C-alpha cells in the first residue's frame, strides 16, 4: 500500500516568509510524528499527534513553529517568519497506534531559507 | 535528561568482519529502544526493536539496563549493510534519536 507522503519535496524560501509542510500518513495510522534533521545532525523530535491531539508541544523549537492535524489524517507543519537556521530536512512518520509501534517515515521535505 | 549517544560517527569494517555499533542512553523510566537504518537514497526504516528480541538481516541488539546500552551487532558484515544507523529511545510522548553512525563495509 501507499506509504507516508510529504509535500513539497523541496522548498526554497526567503527569510521572513511563512511556509507550510504537509504530511499524509499511512491510512489507518492514528499516531503521527514530525522530526527535523539539520545538516550533519541526528533527528530532532518536534511533535507527536495521537489522533488530532498533540499531548506535548514542548519539542517545537520556537513559537514560530506550529502543527495541526485534522480528521485524524493529514498534518501540516507551519513555520512563520522563517530564519536561516530553520533550513533542514523535515521528516514525518506515522505508526499504527503509538510509540511502541514501528514508525514509518516519509521521504522528507528539504527546506532552504535564503 | 533523555539522551541517546552514538559515539562513532563513522565505522568502517571489512566484509566478513564482525561489527558493533554502540548506543548508550539516558532515561529515568523504562524506555522502548529501537534501531533504524537508512540505506542510500531510501527512507529511514525500522531495523529492530528490543521488545521483539528478533534478529533482522543478521543484526541483533541486547538491552543492558545496567550499562544503559543497546549496542547493535552482526557477526559477519556484508557490503549491503553499508548505511546510516540510528539508535532511538521512546519514552513519554517523545522519541529521541542518536546522531547516527555511518557504517561502511569494504570489499
């Protein structure tokens, strides 16, 4: 079946602009995760959704970052007033129920802030 | 603080040699531990998880709570094992990944 998809695959934006990154999880997966991978770094956990709810938003780097999930499916990560340090690959993953389940990753969105 | 440490950024071994990728963690509760792998031009994918006690592609990992380690081992490395390997810990509402170890298996 179809895996996790993310769009766009690449995004180049100017400093100060807002961007929206989209994640389509595997159908039926209730848990969804966002990560950030900066050059040469590991994966930085951003946020986790169980259904439409995010129990802990403390992983978001700043208040310029927000995420939502509607209908228990698609999720959007929004970065307002982008900064150059936001440049990274943003990965989305989904799992059937929760953290003890295997996470299936999308291909990522490469964000470049000029 | 929750932390996953992979001390080696790069590990290079010859084909047929044993390989061990180190992972140490810091967590106050009872974590779930995983190894994920990313082959060239492929997505990040699960390799194995400690609660399954399984062997995947010849790899095994034993959770040592006393040493807070979850090292990944394979007795005979193959060229197709060359990839980026990430150790991960899940606890509470977060998953923490290590910085990763790039394994290069030479012919």
